[in-house]
C-alpha cells in the first residue's frame, strides 16, 4: 500500500511554545502551516501545574491551559494540525520529506521544534508528584518554595546552578549526589561550597519520592553501606540533565551534544530551508518564553526564505 503524499509550503514539527508560536506567525503570514504535534502534544508544559512567569497572566496559568490557548490562537489564523509521530525525515533534497505512519508530507521549508526532555530518576512517586513538589526547573518553580526545605538531586553544573538559585528561596537547600565527588566544573563547585545555605549529602542513591498529594521527602540508599534513610523535604528538584529530541536528525543536521546547531542570531540550521527553535536548540535557558521567542524568529526566517522561492509543484 502506497503512503499518500501531499505538498506543503511550511511544516512545523513540535507543539510546545516554540512550535505553536511559529505557527501563529507563519499562519498570519499566509503560509498555511501544517503543524505535526505528536501523540504527546504540548511539550513539557503539559506536565506543569501553575505557570507564573509567562507574561500576560497576572494570576498565573496552568501549563496545559497555556498550551491550549496557544493552540487555538494558531488555529484561528489557519494553522492545520496533524496528530502523529514523525518516523523519518529526508533533508537531502528540497522539497523535504516528512514521513508519519499515515502519510508523507513534502515541505519547501521546515521548522523543527521538537523540544527536549528532562532526564528523570525513574523512581516511585516521581511521575505522580511532578508539579506537586517535584520539579525539573528551578527558574520556573523556585518561587513556590519560599522558606521551604528543598533537595536538589544531581552533581553536575546544572545541579549546582539550580541549587545556588534555589538558596534565594528555600530555608534550606541540600544537594543529594550518588557519588562522593561532584562532576561539576571547579568554578561551580567553589561557588556551591562557599554558599552558606547549601548542604551536601554524598553517596546517596534516590530510591523513592515520598508523599501522597505533595512531596514529603526522598528515600535514599547509601551507595557504600546500603543503609536506607529518608530525607525530609517540601520539594525535590531533579537536575541530572536534559535530552534533546533530535534522534530523527542525527547525521542529517549539525548537532552539538545532541542539540541542533543554528547560525548566530538566526534559527537557520546547517541545511538551507530547515529552521530550529526552542529547547531542541537551547541548552541554557530552557524557558517557555525563550522558546516562544525563538519560534517567532523561525517563522520570520522561514517566511523570508520562502518569499524568494516558488511553490513546489507536485505530480499527485
């Protein structure tokens, strides 16, 4: 059975803040974008409860509600949605080919906004309490833990950056690391050790996040003695890294540590006509507002490129 094919001026892969903002701008530019949103649509904000740092929402907004509003806004201007996972992309020639289980789409331009996933501990209680005391973003959620006891799990630069930031809010911040030495750079270690509000627990392997409706603590096991104990806490921040969703693009685009490379001050990738935005590019900020800003940039970059090339003619 032959998979149906269709041609599009612009295809956007990804439905988080970057993809949806790109869709708003592209649709208003009369590009009639097709957005492939994946089976797990909405990105990481779908796992977030209250969002208080997105401009325009004085009293905050639920993550899923924010994504739904963005989705409806893009649809209002003519964005078409396709639910399904992309199984293959061919970026060797233009029009580019994007395959799903149901059909193949040809695109004159492509915006990649597939995001990244925070690495998780994969222990009991973690998924259930995500957004209820478990977090992967200190910048996003630190404010909610003012005068609370906080645990940060991890030992790299990102963990120490998160922990130092959280000392602005928490009454006590403790870094929990599974080894007896940190992986972080020396300068980050020096800053962390010099911070009087930071404490460290070594050789502690996370076993379970404890709590019913909110976090009450973290159960750990000493990696040397095997002795189990429970650390009381109001919040657990998991800071063991992120994985960009770029498996489809390996060997097809230039990547650095898994993140898509873009030209400075643009969203252009190493393939002409392919643009990238959001957490799939950004390993530093990883915020909804910065992802949305990059989505805007990608749509403008794509629109300007498309204005110089004719619409692809197809034979089907």
